[in-house]
C-alpha cells in the first residue's frame, strides 16, 4: 500500500500498532467492530472495476465496507492483533474452501443413468454418513477432520462437537462446510479421508477414521491410523505417539452401498 501517497504508514508493524490502538479505543467507547483482511491486490482490482482512484481514502473506505459485508470477518474481542490475525486467516481459508467445494459440486451436473442431480445426492449421502459417524461414536467431545486431495491442492475442513452428556453442540456453519467437502470427495471419488478424535474425562482419547473409496468410506485399520498420526508429514520420519491415546478401528457404520451403474 506504500505505493499510494495517501497511505501514510511506512511499515506494516507500525500500521498494525496504530490499528490495534484504534480498535482498543473504540472498544472502550462501547463500539463493536468487525475485522476483515485487506488485500492490496484485491483492492487494486476493486478500484479498477468501480472506476475509483486507489490513491484516495474514500476508495479504501468503500472497499473495506464491501469486504466487511461479504468477506470473512471476526468480531474484535480485545485480543492482540498478533493473535487475532491467524484466526482471521483461518476463517478466510475456511470460507474459500467451502466456496470452492460448492462451485465444484455445482459443476458436476446430473447422473447419466437416472438424471438425478449429483451434487444434491452427494450432499444427502454425506449428511447421512456424518449422522452415522456421530451416532456410533463413543460419548465425549468429537473433533472431525475431512481432507480431499485434488488439483490444485488438498482441501481440509474441521468440525468440533461438544458433548455435555445430554446433547451434542455444534457450529452449524462448520457442519455445512464439513458436509460440503465430504460430499465433494464422495461425488468425485477423489483421494481423501476422514478422521475423528473423541475425548472424554478419565478415559484415553480414541482416534479412528476412514478413507474415501468408490463413493463411500472404507475403514482404516488401527495400524493405519497409528501410522498416519505417528509419521511426520514432511519428512516421513516416525514420531512418538501421544500418551493416553488409543488408535483404533472405527465402528461399523452399516451404510448402504450406492446403486451399481450410477455416479452417486
């Protein structure tokens, strides 16, 4: 942003310090502020599309208003920006993953055998599998991670569910994103997997999972789960297993197999 004369900050650290001071002042005054990521390249494109002068404060104000209304945001809660920024980046990645997965699903069209919409059928199947996974899991908080490998990179979604003993509590947005990515993996038969970690008081954590195969989920053995968690992703070297964790085979989901000859 230093290319613009109206942008008076000389370095990023000073800029963040000034922004953090402004946010704290507004919070002390009782104001509620939403924080968004400001991308200089997106800003330049916005100004070109709208015919705005990028070297004018009002143009930055218009762009900021738009990304606050349509882009990934987080409420300012008093945390230092050094802590808030990584969370905001994670939020941006989650939204981008969901939008990309949704776009790919929508492009799949209809089944050549029966004409059913593949995206809708895949989402219904993914939602049913998620319900089976949660129903067969032992009591405790559940953390699920779904990954789908494909061009240009691996997509990942996470879902955390709290078990208070009477009911399960989850974030509906997380659940939608997770189900969408699972549906994409099933519909495209892309390499991928799903793992779940269940944590409960006074018992070891239980970790198990499945790989995606032929529009369904294939159980991983306890040894495969152990290898996945005890191997460094980058180097391939073995790492020590966590203490108080059981790496085990998953329960039977008793899922129905898809009809032969169909893409769903």
